[in-house]
């Protein structure tokens, strides 16, 4: 049965290039073990950044699934006239959490591998829409379906010259209060299978992550800190993997 609600995707900009550029397996000089280490570093950095974002959005919206570099959320419409504004507040909290986590992770650059050095270039973009969808339950999983679900995903494939922004549809925008509406600019994008779509756009320009505590430490100390961080994350992933198999 179709239901009305809000759809939101938080996507880490540069993730595809981040992994493709540093796919060490394509470099024959580098062995598989080194490639595994570099790729695991990329995955752990992305995972930490996504978790920070999810923690801020999930209390009000339900996490449907992770999609590699992105997290897809939804919620049903309520009688609350300020529901869209509340979602904007979640988006603001997600932006701040992403920035705080990126600042916290500056120490990984002491590792020296390409993914760690390039982590400073990662940014967050969020697209949101209000529309119709159906929830299909397959065993313990929920899959969202419908034209509006396709649309919100297609919004990420745009011609905007930015890696850090919010992009919301007219249906989402219509529910916002005037102060929030005034923050956005009008844009029109050609969206695959949907043609010319009028959207509302808010661009951000966050500087590179900084962490004074990390900058005061020596490179050697930061190298030890990053080594401990990745070791702990690897052990945690190992335990989680074993638990999932049991």
C-alpha cells in the first residue's frame, strides 16, 4: 500500500573517486596485502563519517539502507505542519556532525597512504523529497519502491558544480517555513527519466578539516594514534563479521 512521506539521502562526495583512484589492486607493484590495508582504511574512514551522520538523522527518520557511500532514510508524513522544517534541522545537525568527525579524523593523514591523505577532501551532500512510496518487506528487510524513490536517487546525478550542498524538490520545499525557504536558490536540472525538474539548492563551502590538538603533536605521535585507531577498527569489524555469521 502506497504511503506519503519524506525521502532523504546523505551522500559522501568524492567517495567513488576516492576508492577508484586508490584501488591498489590495479597497481601490480603493490601486493594484495598492501592493497587490502589501503582499501580497508578508506572503508573505515567512510564508515566513521557515515555513522556520525546517521546518528543525527535516524532519531527522526528511519534508516532504510546503506548504499556504499550513502545512507537512505525515510519517514511517513504526520499532521505536524513543521515536519519539513524539523528535517532541515536534522540536515543541519548532520552537516555539523560530519564536519566534527572529519576534524577529529585529521590524524589519519599521518598514515601516509593515499586514502588517508585524500580523506580531507571528502564532503557531504544531502538530497530530499516529499512523495509517495511503498514499503516491501522481504524477510527481515524493508525495500522502498516507487517513482519518487527513483527520483530522489536520480537527484544525485546532476550537473551542479559542487561537492557540498542540499538539493530539495518543490514538494519538499513547499512544506518549509519562509525563513528556511529564503535560504535556498532556484535551479533546474535535467534528471534522467524525469526531464527538466525545478529544484531548490543550498551550497556550502566548508574548509579543509583542522584539529589543533593533532597539529600540535609530532608526526610520529600521530602515526602511533592512527595505527591504534585502524587496529581497533579492524578488530571491531572482525568481531562484527563473526557475530553476523553465527
